[in-house]
C-alpha cells in the first residue's frame, strides 16, 4: 500500500464510526438543515424531492454522512455505476456532492468520506469538482484527465450578442462569422436529413432493449446503464426542467439507441442541453442532425454539449459546434493496476453529461 493510500485509510478509520448511510437518514432533520446551509436554498440538493428521488427511489445510489458531536460534519454521495472496460464489467461509481461544514474543514473529513468510496469500489470517477477538492484529490493520488469537452452551437445570431455589448469589433466579427458558418453547415446537412425523424419517448414504459447498446467494439471505457436506470434518471427526475428522450429514425429504419435533452436557461439564453447520446459511432451523424432539428423546433438560442467521446465530438465539430475551454474537471481513482494503462488514455473513455450530476445545474 502506498503512502497516499495509507493517509486516506488513516483518516477513514478515524471517522468511520461516525459514518451513516441508512435511507431514510437516522438524523434527517440535522441532515436537511446541513444541506440547506451548505448547498443553499436554491440548490436542488437541498430539496426533499431530490433526496427522495436520488436515494429512496434508487437504492443503488449512496449517501454517506458524518454525524459527530451532535452535528453533521459532512456528506459524500455516489451515483450507481458499472464501468465497462474492454467489455469487462467493473464495480464503479460517480462520486458527487462532497460537502464539509466550515468548522470541520482541514480535519480530514473530506478525505475520510471519499475513502469510504475508494474502499468499496474498483474505480471511482469524479466530474465537475471544485478547485479545492481537485487539489485534495491530486494529493491523494487520483488520476487527472484534464477537463471534459465543452461545445456550443449557435442557433440564432442575436443570441451570440446578448451580454456582449462591450465586445470589440474583432470579437463581434468572429461571432458573426461563426453564426453564419453554422447556418450554412446546417443547410447542407439538414437538406440531406429530410427523411430523418426524431420520435419522443413519452414514458418509461416505452423504454426498450434497443436503447441499451453493446459498445465494447467502439468504446473501451463507458458506464453501462440499464432500462431501470433510464426510467429513473430521465422520467422520474424531480427538477423543474424535465428531460426528454427521443428515438431517431430514417424512413422505416430505426437507429438503435436514443438521445436525452432538456431546454433550460443558460447565460440569459434559451439552450438545448444534450444530456445523453447513446449510439454506435457510425450513427452519430444521424443523431446529431436530429438534435439540431429538434433545437430548431424548440426555437432555442444555442445547443450545449459536455462530455468525453472522441467520435461524437468529431461529428459535433463537423456540424459547427464550437469547442470552448469551460469543461468540468475530470479525475478518477483506480484500485486495480490491471486497468491502469487503458484508463489513463482519455481517448478510450466515453463520458456523458448525465453520467454524474454535471447537468443538475440546469434543473
């Protein structure tokens, strides 16, 4: 065992007697007050309906909190996961919502809470961490994968100039050129997509096996999702902005998979958020063209994508989605050296915006 892991285990052993994971929580009133204070009244994590959905409606998700000296010192949650690595199923989770009370910071609570995940899973993935948490993770020996990719596609010229009154002439010229080029590319590909249809899935009862793909031949590392998970994730979500699931068809031929999106406010603009695209790489063109057509029908200002998927991102770039430097921090911890070589290559990963809690900010 290396020195970093010994430090993690020492803090974990110091606090584990004060850790609780029962659902419903044994200290519910104190935990609710902690979430309200630390996340804020407007945050979805502080809402009872969210906690019911996240932990009671899906018992595979976990929330561990530390109750010490008659108060909540911190909490750590995880979303269920089964990472496919070269076709092999590996016990994994996405770590989310690490929060430590101000008076308990610098005492090892955060390290101990995360240690509870590291001790129970082969791989732990964390996306969208804060700068402070990132520094802690790196000290602990997590692998740094940089940032998730972040793409924006302008759908309306005027949307680009919202909040841009102070921009210089060259910046405005670039924005205008980007918008015009995007429209020209849309005309080219949308003409070819006349027969392409996107069909909305109206309930969880319509979710079927053709939506769950075996991608072992195309993606080396990705989270496997079940039909039960899809129903919970997209149809039961308690946020004000609902998800929508769609199938994609051309003539009488349906392309296996689906895509999930939601319409929400972003920087004073109406945005279509791409939460999930499940498709074989050879069908990414059809899926992206369907998403663009959906965005037009929704009359949005922009389309937003965030994730890690080299093949999908090549298609997005070909449709004039512009990459921006605002992705979320992406780190992971692996307990098994057997997977270290394949995991450290970012090109092997396929990570969706909805694999963790990254898109909860658009609730």
